[in-house]
């Protein structure tokens, strides 16, 4: 993978954990959330999941159990469930797997303790994907960076919705996604990368194509 600012290549650890944030059915409620962006997000999350599980890398599935009484994501509602393509992937990989539930933005403030699990498994590099770009995905990436993890943010494997703010300001979903990318990447919290780069790094060819993953030796 190549840093878009420096042009330097950064490898993908064989222990890099994919953190799939809140890919739940409730986000399909357009009446509640509004207009989303990036219709390719789900396909990109699916590609990452397949690459991670096929290569035996660890995967963390994060579910938001909303405490808000009107939220489609509250426990006991159909919207709290993972989307089907994510649910069917659980337990399918040969690598470590964890389910984290939370009721706030960061996956690091959930149950069980994500930081403790990552540290105990010897993981220092994480890849963040999921919903919403500028909310739980960004917050998880920021906190991961603050905790000292090397964070890769798969921007095209996330999506969000337009949002209003103070002074009558309103940003579209695409504008919010760009702001997240600039803040994370420019602020040094994470490296923003594309799904294609991550999948290629997770599945290196053995014929001189992509280099072996970091920590992996050629046979």
C-alpha cells in the first residue's frame, strides 16, 4: 500500500485486525437517517471480510446497541441485527474473531474490552471499516491512533448520511466523508486507504506480483 501524501509503501501485518463497525440492518432506514453516500460500501466491506478470513487474519465484529428509544439500532429490534452478508461471515474464518457490543461511538468503549483483546492477541495494526464514516468508524479510528495502534481507514468501505449543525450549516454525506478522511489522514490518526489496496495486500501473489505481507515469508 502507498501513502497518498508521502508515496512510501506501508505493509500489512499478518496479524492486522479488521474492525467491522456497526454494519447493521437499521442503517437501511432512510426515513430515519436520510440520504446516504457510497453505495459500494457494502460490497467493499464484503471484499475485506473475505480477504481477511481467507488469509486467517483476525476480525472484530462491532454491533451498536443503541440506548435511544427511537433508534432502529436498539436491542430487540430487527435493525439491531447485522446485515446478512456480515452475519453469514461470523465464525467462518480460521483466524481469531471477536464480537464487541457498544452503546457509544467508539468500539474501544464496548464489551468486551477491545484494547485488552487486541493487546493480548499481539495485534498492533488495525483496519477500520463500517458505518457511519464520520461517527463510529471515525471515532474508533481516532481512539485507536491515540492508543498507539497503526490504523488503516478503509474510506470506501464506509458510508454516512448528511448532517445539520450550528448556524444553519449542513454538510452532505460526501462532504462529511471527505472531512473525515482529511482529519484522520492529515491529523496523523490513521492512513486512509482503498479497499482494493488492502485486499491486494492481504492476498499477495506468489509470482512476483504484490509483495508478501509484513511478517510473512515466501515459501
